[in-house]
């Protein structure tokens, strides 16, 4: 395989230091036969570039026979070796000056360097120059490795040779691919350490070392390497790192951001925020850095520190709406909801001179505003924010829309209103908004039918929902969502296998089709309490998850763990979740689920509490996580804390049978029998799972307590 073909984008990015730097030091003190150290070399260049034109004139060096070595004294051979070294440099430099590097000139340079090495085998620079030619231009990895190795044997302090070896092993190890060869990676690390022994502040070596440590699971070493890179001077020789890392920059701000990523992965969120602040201070307009700051805040980073930094950025650039959005998010996370709302309301107000793009960005901030209000349980205000957005576009409640642009604008806004109403438990309002959507968008728009069915299911009108979804499938035969919705509705009615048969019809043998099909099948069986069938589907799901898409692998493992727990395999469920946490220790879903499973079994409750707290810290308004936290406090006998979090979960998810059952158990524990029975009755009306129904009826009949 031609490793260098992967770097063809660097064909003419080689800096003037290539090869020339390896021999320029030879001008120093030939008389005392000093062996100069080769200088750093720039980015990779393949020899297969079509712009390498044939030479237009004969090469004089090819006509000059090498002098007989036996007739020369050691000093004469040394002098002639340096002369050949300089001659090779001239061929290379002349070729570059002519506007294109010809093959014949490269061969002439190579011949001159070979003669230099033959004249004086201790001249390490000749071997380094040959290695660089082979690496950058001749597409000969084996030759480059041999010559660079020869150079280091002659002079272990030859910087250029160690750098070439580091780059060769970085490529061979697969640093630019999904799979890394550990043995070759270790050789790359050794060469990078040699580079750093000679130049402790070399940015490329520090950055690559950090990447290798990250890929080989050496977290602390990676953090140290990235920290040293962050303190290193800038360099113009950036192309190799950029290509091998598939686009990462070799710059001071990128160093700070890479350190922040490593710290965040290690759970060191406060340090991560500090590193991101440094990256943003250098490059404040970089939205990737802002997104990284958002991740750090969600992981529990210091919101006050982030708020201060974001406010500084916004003062410097009031039009940075990405920073404004993140500021509001940080304020909300810090409990400063009114401040977050004020920040967003001010940003959504149009200003004279706003470009069309800026106007669109301001409208998108309405989503952030509604989200903050909804998290604060201020649903009426959240809905009103969206209604104001519709009015601003001239869209009222009843007049059908004719322009496609108006329909495209109205559809997502109406969907968000429906989901807010569902979240608030206002199902009649949600049903009415679905009807309004049908009037505005027309009878042929499928989304109104989708939400009509969804709300009917939530209202417990399952037969009506089944009739509605079957009518929708006939009306919209090309919309796959309705097939899945019909399968779920059949499951609501206890017709599990009929629903599963519908979903299996989606299996085509193509992974992109089969993954969502098996996900739906596994979920169908899981919700029906049929754990063993769910495990079978979830294992197939895991087989179909592409290894290079970790989010799909994680999704499959989450489903498998839940299915294993339901099937009575707690050990398997824990192994699946710990597999996620081994690579992503702050994955909130995995932390919550494992903590909840442990709490359900009454095992290792302090560990369960710690994991669920970490999940809630990441998503403090997630009702599922809040329920888990309340439940583990219940198991620990801390009933006041249990009530606090269970009530919060119930306010945020009014349709959860599990939350209501937990509240009922809490009331029973406190001797409050009537509130307990009311909560259990509500839970019974919200579930279709046979085992849940049996258990809740037993509680209501006074036969058992959970």
C-alpha cells in the first residue's frame, strides 16, 4: 500500500527547508570535519504528483564519474563528501526555482547524496537527505526508513532523521485511520521522544505524542503532552499533523482545545474549562471551541467561570450569537434562569442593519429561549415565544398557508409547540395544535397525522390511535415512521408479535435499513417486558453498528444492557454499560442506567448514588435522571431527598408510570396511604406492560409493597 498517496493534498506544500535544511549546516567548518545536525523537515510530498515534469536538459552530475575512493585521504574524502552534499542541495534548489521539481533533477540530487554517503559513511546528513527525498518525493517508505535509521546510527543526535522516522511510524501505525497498530505506535512514540530530546518544545512531536497516548489509552501521559504542546512556540510546519489527524490544526489555540478535550474525557472539568478559555482567548470566533465549552459546562464545569469568559467575548463582539446562546445555557445551568431569559430575549430582538443570516440566527435563538423556559416549567411563556415567532412571519391560527417557504417555517415551530404541550401534560391542547397544523399545512402533510396518533396513544385512546395510524399509512405510504408507530400502537394493545412482524418487513439486508429496524424491534420487546427477545434483537443491533460511529455503538449497548436487565441478566447488563464507560466515562445515560439498575437491586448503593449524581450534573432537568436520583435516595432511606427529586421528575414528565409508582412507594413508606394509592392508580393508567400492571394491582389491593 502506498502510504504517501494519503497525503497527496500536500503536493506543493513542502517548505523551502526540505532537503536544503538537511545540508545547509554543512557550510560550517569543513576544516574541522564537524558533523552538523540536520534541521526539521516540513510536510509530506508524494512523488506521484503529475506536475513533476521530465527534465528539459541533461543533468551534468550524471556525466561526472565518482572519483576512486582509494586515491583520497580521509580529509579529502570528507571535503568531497560535503561538496557532493551541497551539489545535491543545488539540484534540489534549482529545480524548485524553475517552478517545478523534475524527476531527473531529483535523481541527480539523490545520486549526489549517495556519493556523499559513499565518500564519508560517517556523514549522517547524507543519509538524512536521502531519507527525506524518499519520504517526500520518491514514495519509497522502506528506503526512507533505512536511510533515516542509518543516519541515527551514525549520529543519534540527528534531528531530521528522528523526525522522518517519527513520521514514517506515525503513518505505518495508522494514526490517520480508525485502527492503530500498537507495536508500531510504540516505535513512533520512541522516535517522537528522540525528537523531543533534541528539541523539547517541538510542537509537532508534542502533538503527535499526545495523539498516540490518547489512542493507546495512556490518559495522563496524553494530558501532559498536550499541556507541553500548549506552552510550545508556534510553527509554520503544520501540514503533516493536519493531514494525519484529518484536519486538526497545529496551532497554540488548537493545543489548548486538544488539552481541554483530554481533560474533559478524564473528568477534570474545571481544568478543561480553563484550557478552553485559553483557546477562545486566542481564537474567539471558533464555534468548535464554544461547543467544547458547552460540553464542559454540561459535564459540571464551573458555570460562573464560563459566564465571565462568555460575557467578555460578547462585549468584544455583540453579534457573536453562538456565544450568547452558550452564555444563556451557562446561566441556566447556574440556576440564573431569569438572567438566561433576559440574555436570550435581548438577542432575539432584531436590530437595524441585521443581515438576512443574522436575522435567521436570531430566530434560532427562540429555541434556546423556549428550552430554558420549559426547563424552568414555564411552559406558557415557552409556547408564547414560539407563537410570537409565527406572528412575526404573518402566520395566524386558521388561514391555510400557500407558500412553501411559509410551510417550511411553520412546521418545526408547530411541532415544538405540540411537544411543549405534551411535556406539560396538556394533551387536549396538543391534540388541538395538531389539528391546527393540518389546517395550516394542508391535509397532505404527514406531520399532523403523526402527532395526532402520538397524542391519542398518550391519552390512552389506543383503538382510535390504531385506526388513525392505519389511515395515515394508506395516505402516506412512503413515510416509514407510520409503520413503526403502528407497531408501537399494536404493542399498546398487547399485539406484540403483530407489531414485530410489521417491523421485520423493514429488514432489507442493508445495514443502514436494518439498524433502525432492529432498534425498533428491540425497543418493542423491551417495552412489552419480553427481555429475552429484546436481547436477541439488541445483539443484532450491536453487530450492525459501524465501529467508526461510536454513537451508534453506544446506542446499541444501551439497548442491550436494558434488555439484559429485563431478561434477568444483571451481570451482562453491567458489563455492557461498563463497556461504554471504559471509553466514555462521563456518558450520562450509561451512568444513570447502571446506577438505577444497582439501586433497583439494592446493591452498592453509594456507588449507584455517585453515578446517578454525575448523570444529573450533566443533565439537571432530565426527568429520567431525576427519578433515578430520587429512587436511590429512597433505597438509602433518605426520604426527604427522595421526595424532592421524585416530585421534580413528576413535574417534568407527567406521563411516566415509573415516576408515579416511585412516588406511591414513597408515600406508602411515610404511612400516607391515600396519596400512595392515588399515585399507583395514575401509574396503572399510564402503563401497558403486563408485569407492571400485575405489580401495581397487587399494591392497590394491599397485597405487597415494593
